[in-house]
C-alpha cells in the first residue's frame, strides 16, 4: 500500500498490514545516524498484531491497545563481555495498537507515529530510560 497516495484518495484504501508497518519501521531504522546505525542493525525488528499476555504482564499492563512497541533485550549500557546475551535483542511493534493510537490522535501521520515508536524502542536498546527519552522527545505530551 502506498500511504502517500492513500492520503489524497481514500477510495479503495485499506489499513496497512504487518508487512507495511515492518517496511515503514525498517525505513526509520535505515535512517539512524552513524553512531546508532550499526548497533540498530544488530536488533531484530518484529511486527505483531498485539502484544502477548506475557509481554503485557512484564510491563504491568492489561490492555494490549496501550502498548504500541516494546524493547526486549539487554541495553547496550548494561552489557558485559563476561556475560553475553543469551538471546537476541528484539524491538516489537504492535500493529493494532499503533493504528488505534493513530486514529485516536487524528492529528499525526502514520509514518510519523511509527517513526516515533521505533525510535523510542531503539533508544531503550541504546540504554536510555523513559525519563531520558522524555527529556529529549516531548512527543508523548
């Protein structure tokens, strides 16, 4: 689906599917500046419809529509050569939660919302806390 074309002609437009969101997310990752580009390429990027019950429990949520993305791994700032990660780092995006937020906001382009979610989750991979991210990015206010 070409999202740019759908803005001017909604006839026949469909909601972006998992692959569409993955493609947009990959474009965001590919645009990361040099200090972050290589570490970001080492992270798996997955798009699912909604977060699993286990993921929701891990972050203290019950409503899957409240979680648009999730970083699952060991932040770079917490890694040790002595204790390498046992599994790959993953950035998860949740399609239906993202689309729900997009509709609820009504004032932001879908690509911009996806860029924000992707960047936020990769920031956790780089070792930034939610407070660190909030000081830099006032998007969520």
